[in-house]
C-alpha cells in the first residue's frame, strides 16, 4: 500500500506521464515494487494512449520519450528516493512531530518537482503534435473521470463520505503498520472527523485544472512550431497545477497539508512498538528495492 504520509491526495499527478514519478513514491506492496517500476513506461504509454488516441508516429515518439525518462529516473531519482526513505526509516521508531512530518512531505514534493522539471519539455513536444480531435477525446475522458469522481466523493452523504475516507486511510495505514487496533482506529476516525477536506472545493479545483490544460493544449496546437512559446505555456500550466491561482484554494490546500502532518504525527504516536517496527521493515524493503533497481 501507499506510505500514508498524509495528505497523499496532494501528490502531483501530471497527466499519465507522471506515473513514472508515482511509481517510485506511491508504492504498492513491497513484493511488487520492482515489477511495477519496470512496467512503468508501458503503463504510462497505455494511459496516454487511452486519453489521446495516439497516431503511429506519436506512439513511437512517446514510447521513446518514456524510455528515456524512465532511464533518467532510474539513474538520477531512485537513489534520492532511497536516501529519503532511509531518513524516514530512522525516524519511525520514535514519536514524530508535525514539523518533522511536514519536512518529509516537503522533501517528497521537491523530488516530484524535479521529475516534473524533466518531464516538462517532453510534454511540450507531445502537445505540439496533438490534433483537435485528440484534445476533444481528452475532454471526453475528463468528463467520464469526473462523473466517477463525483459519484464517489461529491454525491454522497457526509456520513458516507467520512466512512469512505476512513476506510481508504485505514487500508493505507494497515499496509504500512500492520493491523490497527481500537486506539489507532479511534485516532484515525478523529482525524477524518476533524479534517477540513471539502469535496466540492476539491472538485472545483479539479475542473479548473482540467479546463486550464485543455486551453493550453489548444494554444500549443495553434502554433505547434513555436517551441519556446509552447514550452513556456506548459511551464505555466504546471506552475498553476502546483499552486492554484485561486488564493482561497491555496489557503485550503495549505490547511490540508498542515492537518495531514499533524494527523500523521498523532496517529503515529499511538502506534505500538511492534507496529512501528513493521513500518521500519516496510520502508527498509522499499529503500532496498530502489537501490537494486538503481543498480547500486
């Protein structure tokens, strides 16, 4: 399961290409990390193709770009991910403060931002090749995804929403710490009950980002040969994805991060020594897998 460093919902996802970053930071079960990582380019290609319907020439270029990005990530980022996990491993046997949790979160974000920097010019190259039909197909896929999202998170009662969030976080936590008992479950429910998470506000930002992306892609497709302009357009989109131009949403997002750091610290504080040992073992396994994948 994912390492439950709250709030995991704020991990950057930039189209399907970000799967290369997510494959290293949003972890599956330890036994499948190597397999999942090695399959990341194929999975990312499948996602991109499902959203855009690539031509043969586009597909060849995307596969090549994904292969290059994957090799760069293996050589450059996997050792950094492993080092960060080793740092986390050293902290887990003891209580962790909210400040420590937020520093770890900031380190994760910094590593993802480094991947996004490497990704940006590749996105610009693909965007310049898109047709109007492909952008319309992207919009349709966005609408389908939004229908599923609203069904699960918006069009539900507050009680059902809280229960869904609790079950999601419980699954992540138990994948990390092992089986949770009553005291840990109570702390988790308290975290959910006190959370400022607002599904409607989150959904509104989701729609803004999607509309922003489509507008940028249409601007790029209008002048595909202007590489410098198009790169700047994509860079601006990624910056707005990372930090919303909506000041109210920025404050909301910061509040969720702060609550997530405090929530993780509080829940970790009620874990038993055995549960913390299980977490240490889990992180050590992830770090070892990353070193092996990096060929170190």
